[in-house]
C-alpha cells in the first residue's frame, strides 16, 4: 500500500513540485499551503507521515507541530527547514518531530526518511510517552537533523 | 561620545545579523525551488526513458519557473550587496523614500512571517543628509516592535513629509496599536541611534502613527 504523506509549506510552487516528485515515487500525497489548512485536513484524514516546513507565516512550523502532536501524539512528522539551528532542531525533536531535514533537500534522502518514519510501529516513543513512534524510528530518529547539524558545524554556524 | 559610538556599532551589528540571516533564508528558499525544479526535470527524463512521452509545455513551465527563481535570487543578492555596502557608507545625501524602500525590502519577509503588510505612502522625494545604515537600523527597531504589538492583518504604511528644516518619517499602523507604548520602547531601545542622528521620536495617537523627526542636514 502506498505511503500517505501530507506536505505543508506556504510556497505553493515548492509544494506542487515536491508533491509531484513524491507521487512519481509511489507515494499518495496531499498538500496544505498553511498550518491552519493542514490542521483542518488531519481532523478528517490520517497520514502515515507529515512533512512540515518550519518557517511559515501566521502559524510557524513549531506551532503547527505542537498542535499536530496534541491532536495525535503518535503522528510521525518530519520538519523541513531553510536553516537548521541546534536550538530549533532540538526543540522540534523535543516537541515530537521524528526528524529535521534542511532545504534544499535531496529527494532520495527525503524518500528514505519518509519510508523509515512511516514503517516505525506506533507505541511508546523515544521520549517515553505513550503514543509516540518507537522501534526503527527510535533508532534512526533525528538522522536528518544530525546530518544538517554536521554541515552547520563544518560551516562554523 | 565614544560609548555612544560603541552602542551604535553594537546595535548595528545586531541589525546586520538579523537582516543577513533573513536574506540568507530567502536565498535558501529560492535554491530549494530551483533544486526541486531541476530534480523534476531529471524525473521526467527518467520517465521518458521508460516510455512516458515528454510534454514540451511542462518542460517550458519548469524552465520558466527556474528562470523566475534565479531572477528572484539575483534581486535578493543585489539587495544584500547594497545593504552590506551601506554599513560602511559615510554621511550621504540621499532620498528619504529610497531609505524607506530599502527598509521595507529588507523587512518584508520578517513582516510576512508575522502577518504584517508593509507599504510606502505616495509622496514627493525629500533629499536628506544622513547615515543610511543607522537610519535603517532605527526604522528596523520601530518595525520589529510594531511586529510585537501587531495582530494578524496589521498594515504599516511608511511615509515622509517635510516640516521646515526637518523631515518627519511616519509609521502609520492600521488597525491602531498603542503608539505611546511603541514610542517608549523605540526611544529606549534605539536611544543611541536617536541621539546619533539628532532625531526625536513622538507618538501621534490621534492619527495612530509614530513620528520620527530628523534634521534635513546631518549634524556632526
């Protein structure tokens, strides 16, 4: 069965192209151009993975993340960010994000992370809370963030 | 006086950091779209090798998008370059509307993130003698504090009028925000810049605006 993905980004063009590329790779993709539109969608539908932009007007990615986790603590969420920073990345992981990837993202890496996150059983999570993803996800949790942060340290940010 | 210079420099460094961080974010976003478009071209070529015909119209759309985003990124880099040079610019005679336009362009992304719309009121250009970077820094302090007070849908119109030997820069906020509170915050946070530019900050609650009075000629 196809992995269902909800993409959330305020840049409509980015959203459309990424949706098309993930669809070509066999995923079933739904798009939302704002945090509010996404929250409306998740009330009616379930998605294996949500890919969420960190920087958005009105409600930013961290606020949307908090609300998504409040609605479903087991929801698997990958954050996309223009710039990874240690504090924001760690904060996102604490709030319940499964991973953080830096834009521009390599599609192979994104697909791999989506598949890893989607295949994780829903149970007791990395932070010990019931309903949080666990298992393979826990082992691979935050791989994208670690990679982004390695780049960050190399560049001296 | 030297401690004031130190404070002006320190505020300037913080301003420079905020603006370049925001600009680099805009560049990253442009690169992300170009990256996805390039990736999509690769995907379509790979699909054509498997028998799906290439749609010339689709290719044209992708090419147009890449061109548009490259142009957008080039505009951002030009803005960054102009801003970087303004940091070590001496006192110059320039149009106040040029300075307002630069400030709006620099702050636009951060304003959008806060749900605030920025614009410039129509009016004649007024020549002023000033340090553009320091004035832009003060205007940024005003805008940053408006963002903190503003709700979603806030509009800020920047304008300038001549009053005898002064020029008055106005920041008109709709819906109204507590401009007296804004005046206090800006006067405190921007105090070294206000002193340096010999300016005065006054709230005009009757018209829902903050007014910055500055001399037409820079006073050493």
